[in-house]
C-alpha cells in the first residue's frame, strides 16, 4: 500500500523553484481590506468574473460557459470595523429542472481591526489554505481553469462559518500568521471523485457539533512568498446517538479530517515560478464507508509546479507564456473496505498564454494534456452502455476574466 511522508512532501516542494504574486491592489475590495480608503465611513462595490470556451480534441466535444460572476459589497463603519460580502452566481443559470448553476454567498463577515498588527474576522469567510483559496481572482492566476489540485484536493473556494485571528510579527519582518475556528465538514457528503469537496457546509445549516481548527504561517522575503497551512476538524457533527447508530466517532473533532499544505512563490521582473504540495488524511475512512457507502479514500495527495515568463510588457500591459505540471491522486491510500478507482490518479500538463491589457482584465488561451488510469470494471454502473473511455485527453481552452 502506498504511503507518503511529510519530509518527502516538503522536499518535493522546496527543491523546486517557485511562483510569486504581486501585492498590487487591483480592486476596491482590496482597498477596503487594506484600509486604503481615507473616508471614515464608506460603502464600496466591486466584483470579478470569468467565462470560457473549451474544445475537447479527443472526444470532439465543445462547451461554452459563464463560470462565475461575483458582486462584492463592503462597508467601512469606522477605522476599526468593516463588513465584507461576495454574492456569486455560477454557470449563468439556475432552475429547478436538474443540474444547473449555483447562487450563493461566497463571503459575509465582519472584520475588527484590533491594532496595527492584528485583526479578527467573524462570519462566513475563507481560511488561508493554499494559494487559490484566498487569491482566486481570474486576473491573479494563469490558465483558463484554476489549478486542478486546488479544485479537487484543496476544494477552493472553501469558506465556512467561524472566527479567525490574523496578524504579523513585530520581531520577524515579513512573517504573517492566522488561526481560525470554523464549523467542521460532513462526511456524509464525501464523494469518490471529488474528495471532501461536497462535505463543506459553506454557511448553509452547518453541522456545528463538529468543529475545525485551521492556521497558516506566511512569510514574505524580497520576491519570495512562502506558506505552510493546515486544517484539522471533525466530520460527524451528529448527536452521540446518531453517530453511534452509524458507528462513527462524535464530538467536536470526531471522525477527523486533516489537511496539510505548503507552497512557495517567486516573482521577478519577468519570471514567476510557483510550487504547491498538499495532502488530505481521513483516518476513519473505513467507518465512513460503512455509514454512507461513499467509497471515501483515507489519503489524497496533490502537487503542482508552474513557471511563467513575461515575453512582452509595457506599463500595465503584460503578455505571459506559462507552463504547469500537476499530479494528484484522490485514491492515494485506500480504505480497507474501499474500491480502487484508477481514474482518480491524474496528471495534467497545461501550457498557454495570459494577456492582461489592463490589470483588471485578462484574456487566456491554453492547451491541456490529461492522463489518468484506466477504469475499474467494478465501478462501472451500467456496463451495457459501452461508452468509450479515454485515459489520455487533449483540450484547448479560451477564456476571459475581469476584476474591478
């Protein structure tokens, strides 16, 4: 059985050169967050969005989609109290006829500035996990799609209800830290193929009988940005009687889920590099499978490396050439009663161009080569459909994004 050690985990990351992001303020939301609005009271509107066209050269399928449009509404009550909210619609349309988009709150929280060095947040907010989770504007990442590791292993955009403390060190220049308590996950929602993603409550009737602790250390040094973050929380927020009937461990951290992530970024005048590695551990996966028959794996892993070079830039206009390699395995370590799904062991090679005619507008073109394992016949629901399966696929995508 495959195993992974945290020493290997960190070594893979830090032996690689890695990608920086600019601290440039692009949106009114950023300005409000950084306290750059001088007025003692202010209400601001901002937003972002993206849409794309994708052509699967292997299956001869093509799709066009409005991925998301998000409206930010924020208010500055005083120099120390702020309100932030984001209202998102995904996939353009919502109806009751079946699979469709989503209309949801992405964030809704109050920020209390304690002093020059620290603040509290409370409400529905995004913990500091990974790169994309906090910094998910389409103008801040390369590629039409967000990195796949930060969709399937770290389920961005991951927000929960809770309270968080953020600060930076006065003794070590560039060191930032965060610590937050949030509601836990629901293991009933775990799915084979999407990991823990569907176990998130996202502010809707969260099972607060289970809690989670998440924290991060973030260090800036010149063009470098280095981060280590983690999550540990319960996934059975049930009453003791309910949990016992399902043979699950109840309590605040019962039926636990752990996540460890580390990333590093470098930002030069033209060259940017990025690396991230992460793992999710679910030690009680076998009990979860007995309770919900959802074929939950006991360990998931993922990593990616990306490099980008500005082949042309003039003032705020930038054209970047980039490449990214990703590896993820959502069945890295199988539960004793699980069924192996080789299609969840995936590699992606993504290469393309990102053109920013303005800091708030991006046009993207990329090519994706995806390799997976073959299907397990035991997981084919209806073998008589005889649908073709392609372990190797090639896709071309064109997208646009904006933030203001």
